[in-house]
């Protein structure tokens, strides 16, 4: 299994928008994903990694996963989104490094 399979499963089976190798930086990615959340009112948040993180994944076997909740609807925190993402990473045998702190961005080792 791989991070790709985990994100595919998340996208298919949750209300979390998942994007991989998405946009060149965190600012661009979150701007686009916030727009996407506006279009898809049933979605509760998103998870992604950027093109920069893809470079880290390939060359350092490590990368960071950005995430956010929907601010205007649902009683879901950023921590809730991260917990769901990490649950799917674990399900797909992707070792993640997240302490459970909302302020810490989850990371994953490259197993794909």
C-alpha cells in the first residue's frame, strides 16, 4: 500500500478533499482548496501535499501533509481532519509522524 492509495481511499470514502503533488506552495494550495470547499458544501475539509513536498518525498523519503477544516460549517476541528488522515495512512501501512497536536503538521515517510 502507499500514500497514493491512502489519499485515493480518503477521497472516495470521506468528505475530505485530498490532493497530491498539488500546486507549487502551501499558500497556492490552500487558496485553491478553500475555493474548492466553497463549491462542495458537503466537504468537511481537505488534505494535500504540494509540489515542493513531492520533491522532499522523492529525495528525502519524507514530506508534510497540509490539512484544514471547513471554517463556516460543521463542528470539525483541524485536529479532527488530521486524525482522519492519519487513520487512513495507518490503514494503508504508511508510517506517519504526528503527535496529535493541532499545531503540528502531519508528516509521512515515503512508502510509495
